[in-house]
C-alpha cells in the first residue's frame, strides 16, 4: 500500500517548483529558517504557514506584505 504525499506547487510565470509537504506544519518565506525558502522580493521573510489538521491542509498568511495566493485567489 502506498501513501500519498501532498505537494506544494509554486508557480512564477513558466517557472514551476514543487515541494513535498511531509511535516505537520510547513513554513514558507525568505528566511533560511523556513521549511520552504523562496528568494523572491515579493515573498516576506515569514510569509505563510501550511498546517495539516485531521488530514486537511490549511494555509495561513502570516501578515505578509503582498498576501498569499492559493489557486489564483488572494487569501
């Protein structure tokens, strides 16, 4: 039996990057302490957090300057 792994896909124009979400909580931002580090001026140092609760993924914007976009919609 195989286990599915959720993938975070970040698109910037033609550039597409994928990050496996293997932890209960994944942080995203420019700082090196984040789980997903994005060297992009539109990304805040501590930009967003993805949490797994009861098998469901939730994304929280951490008061980033430019907001977080999920499936084309600003969160």
